[in-house]
């Protein structure tokens, strides 16, 4: 069965692996969004914790608010990794626009509204990220602004030199971009987000931008995926 993308609909793709401790914060943040036209595709990458139970309980607790919304939970039968889980979710997205979300982070309540407005005003942009703040574990009252996000022509320069300046968890993209370039590679473990954005970057015209607005809250904790690949734990393993 095929379908046309639904105008105005934002498909929020969430990937999860053993993040049950943070899932409810993530989902509550989506429920508070001021933009009304969204659906959720939550892909659980064969979690071994109680993530699916947490989601089921949350859905039951909020069934009235979700009555006219689409909320798809896709439990994978085996762990296939971040890239595979994300791509599975992207293929299920029906929206004209697609928002990416990590299951241990939280979105500002106006995130979708502001990103949709930006893309409506900028038909030349196919993917937009935002700035964000970092907080430790559950200390949301102690946040610090990210300093590595870049804007405009600087984006092309950074990726041309092998750098990274768009936070993957903050991005919203046009569904047509995914239809054109496909999903995330499984060949570069730990850098799937970088590769996807670099591949999305047009060679002829700047089609990617960042908004300076703080619209995402990035949670740091010992079990987060980025620390497994780029944190001190990974460095220690490489030294052995």
C-alpha cells in the first residue's frame, strides 16, 4: 500500500533502546506541543528494559488527548542498531514534514510550530535544525547552551572539512528529502547522523539551515549512545 504525504502533518520519529527511565519526559514534551497536527512513530529497537510497558501505560493515561492522533509503536523483533531503527521509522512517516527525536531528550513546547513556520517561509530549505541546551540526567534547571552549532554558509564549510554542526535530534526535514536520499547508513556505526546530514547537503545550493532558537533539551547520562562512541568510556576501551 502506498500513500501520498499528508500536507501540514509532522511525523515525529522516535527511536528507543533501553531508555525507559526517560521515555515519559520525552512523550510528555511532545504532548505539550503548540503545533496540533502531528503523529508519532516510536521504534523500539528490541529493548530489554520495560520501555514498551512504559509506553503502553502512557498511552492509556493520555488516551483522551491522543484520541484523534496517530501513535504507532513499532517493536523490532531483534536489535538492529540506531540507523536501522531510524530508517524503519522514516519509512512509516506519512507527514509532509518529519521531525527526529531521541527518546532520552525533551523538545521545547514550541519546537514543531517554529520549525514548521520556518520551513513554510523558506521553500529553499529542506532540512532545519535548532540550537539546544544540555542538562545532566534529571537536572533540567541546570542547562547550558551548545556552542558548536553553525549557520548559513558556515554549514557547508564545516561539512566540507569533515566537521559536524547540525544536532541530529533537533532536525525537521521535508518528507520529499527522505524520499530522495533514503535513510541512515548502517556502514558507519556511531556516525550515522553525521553521514545522513552530509548526504542531505546539496552540492549546488544551501538547503540546510539551523535556527538559533533553543528548541531542544539534550540529556547527558551514562547510558546515552553518544558516550558509547565518543566519550571517555570509548577512549578507555580503545586504549586496552
